[in-house]
C-alpha cells in the first residue's frame, strides 16, 4: 500500500487499486490525484489516410493509422516535479519501446501507472504487456472492450487482479457487457458516450441502447467484483439514484484530475474538452490550481 499527503488529505492507495481519501472539512489538494495522458495519436484501428475508418468510428480521440507519438523527454519535464504516489492513466494505442522506457522512468519516480489497451491489440502487444506487469511498471491494466472482435484474452490477463474492462454505455449494449461475466471478466469500468472527436454530434441518450442501460445498469453490480464509472458515465446513467447521500459521499471521489495531450502539448480539464492551454504557459501545479479555481 502507498500512503502520502496531498494538501489537507491523507491518501491511501491499495494494491487492488482502491483509493481512500481522508480529510477534515473541505478537501483542499495541492496537486491532482491522477492525470489522464495521451501519448500517441496513432492506432491501427483509427482513421485511414483516405478518410475511411477501420473499427472505432466513435473514437473520441480521433486516432489515425498514420498518427504520431509524443516526445517523451518533453513529457518527463512536465511531470518530473510531481511527488511519489500520483496516478497516471495512459492510453496505449501503440505499445512502443519508447512508451515502455517512459513507463520504466515513471516507476523510478514512484508514479503509479495504469495503462489502457485496445482488446484487439492484446495479442500483438502481449509480450510487452506481460513484461510491464511482471516488472511492476504498470499497476492497472484497462482493456477497451470491442464486441465486434473475437474475445481472445489470455487467462494471465483475465486473472491479473488489476485488469479492468472498459465498456461504453450506448456504444456497447448492456447485454454484451453482462455476457463478459461468463468469459471470465471480473471488473468493469463504464464510460459515458462522449460527444467528441469522431463521435461529435452522434450522442442520442433517447436510443433504445441508452434506455436499456438506464433500466438495467443496477444488475451489473450483482455480476462483477467491481463496477466503476467515469464522471460522464455517472451523469448519463444517473448512478446517484442508487445511493443514499452518505454512501454517495464515501464512494464518489469527485473530479481531482485533468488531461494532458502530450502529442499536441496541452492541458485540458478532460479528454473531451475544447478548453485547452499549451503546457509551455504553466506548470502541472499551476494548471491544477487554475483548473480547480
């Protein structure tokens, strides 16, 4: 377990990924609890140079097959003053040697890295993923579920205690997600459907798929060991209705993070925000304070 102080809070991060925040009165943090980082715009499932898409037509990050990777040395300069224990959530479209070396640097700094990979890339990148877990350079492994692909996930990945399958309400049907239980999936993270990137203008919460999620999402709590949500998922699925006010305040940790696009060198409140600020203008600490204010 990792324990550290951030502002007026004592943070405990357990081996299974559980994070506990203890504080008195109003929470006042000096720096984010976690940062969502994009390190590449390249993805084999992204848009082709001729404008046609391969698989993820809803990709909110508008990934391309001929995209580019960030300059990790510049990214290190932005992160180097952060303290041990901070969590970094890194989207992995392409598990390159440069990314692996960056993750090793993060481990040396005492950062906790959680990596998200596409289900369709597991076989291609399995050796690197396995090594990253075995060497302890990543803790959490997120897998972006794709119902259109054959479910070919090795037992090592399924049984790793910090593997979490990412699903999208409104894109994936709730019946498809429920069927993951029989395939050995233990933990799921439910993301809201983002009105951004390739999916701009396509979100319609009145569709049958979305309504089914609203009606039946409660059933997922009885199927999986862990069911969690991003902030958009909490909002779209009205998850607060299932909790009393006390339990909601315990389990809902709020928004204490922001987004770094390391390819285009900017900070933003989230990956779906147009409110961007070039990272040359201020530090991670200064941006967090500005964002919170």
